[in-house]
């Protein structure tokens, strides 16, 4: 759930997605697993939460997967 009303906000996709987005701002193109490792240095999260965050950012057209398989921040 993006903004749950029954758990702490720091467990939401919305909140954790901000850490993914912030990491992508410094690394415009990065491998999926390298991005996960970078995000984990700033915020402890599971791979499933990380993937949901990327899915959400993709749906918002903020990130794409380029032809090399890297996660890329849309300009």
C-alpha cells in the first residue's frame, strides 16, 4: 500500500520510494542489484519492498529500464 493507515509511514512504498529516487539522482544509470545495494546503505529494506518501489516509480514514469538492463532516471 502506498500510504497505509494501519502501519507506520516508514514502511510504506511512498516513503521508501523516496530513498530509491534519491539514490538514482546521484547515479543516473545503474544496475538493478547495484542500486539495491546503494539504497540499503541509506535505508534498510527488503528486496521485495525495493522492487515495489521501482514498480511504483516506473508507473509514475520516473524511471525506466534501458536497453542495457540498467535502471535509469527519466529526464
